[in-house]
C-alpha cells in the first residue's frame, strides 16, 4: 500500500522503536519518527507482518509474528544504541508492553498512545467460532478527527488475526506487573476504537513509579496523525531527553 513502507533513520546513540497499530502501517507513525529523527535520534518504524498489503495477508499471521518483527527491530537498535525507548499506537502499544515485560531494563522507557489490552465489543465472544466462517468484519481504520488524514490501514478487520490479537492481550495482562520502566501514556478523550478502560487498567497494574498520563482533547484514536500530534511529538521528546539524561 502507498506509504506503508518501513521507516529508518540512523542518528545518535539513543534508539527509538515506533510500532503501528492493528491493520495499520508505518504511515501512521512516520511523522512522529521523522520528528524524533530530526532531533538526533536513531529511529526504526517496522512494517509488521501481514500489514500494509491486503487484509487477507493478516489472516495468515499471528501475534507472535508481529512480536517477532518488533523484537527483531529492537535487537537491531539495541546492538547500535546505548539505550532504547519503545513507543506504540493501539496494538503497537500492546506490543510495546510485551517488549517491556520481556526485555526489562534493556528498555529505557515506553510511550503508549491509546494502547489496548482488551475490548468491550460484544462480538468478541464470537471470534473463536466466527473466524472459521467469515474472513473479516467492516474495518476500524481512520478514526481521525483532523480532516484529510489517511493512516494507511485496511478497511476490513481480519478475524483470525483479531482472535490472535486477544491472545497477545492475555499474555500482556498475565505479566503486566513486570513492567517498571518509565511510562508516558497518551489517551484520547474521544476514541471510537479503544475504550478508556484500557488505559485505566494498564496504569493501575504496572509496577512503574515514573508514570504520566496525558489526555488528548482534540484527537480520536489515531492520535499520531490527528490534531494533537504536535503535543505527542513535544511531550515524547521531553520524555526522551529527561530519561536519557538520567540514564
């Protein structure tokens, strides 16, 4: 898909890994990545398997495939950087949490934008069965308040992939207490994809003591491309600079 290519920039000795959301693509994270690159950071925005092509490709991938690509990019950054931060949007936030659980103090800090660890959709209970009957549901893409934006996501929800996503959430929830890294969480006041209960659950279960939540008042779900994108850029840069200095 146009704009779905991975983004990479080699800068200083602090690395930043940016992870896009479910059915999305690097297009939703590239402006953020370019902003951080312009401030001297080494940046990677990988395209997760099954994404950025056609929705059918997602149904032959699982959350382990998405995590494996995130882990590969993290290890590549860690090999060339003195410290690595991980940031994620929506499912990218779920993967960020999983990386933080598995990597411990190898991750200097995490930034989450409308992260997900569960869904309140009533049809979630039918996924284990209906995924064998129907390939997809109507999509959840481009939940963006700002006009003229396109995140480069599928217009369908691949159901086998969606069911696998719930297993990622379960893994994250099981080990959530292992997360003690500095944490910055952005949550849109109006989000039509991820419920506010997700952020509340995460903040009440992590072991991190350096925690800050910022509520975005002028953005929907894909806040990285919305009216509050500059706020995300500025606050995440401050987060990076302060924790890099402390390290």
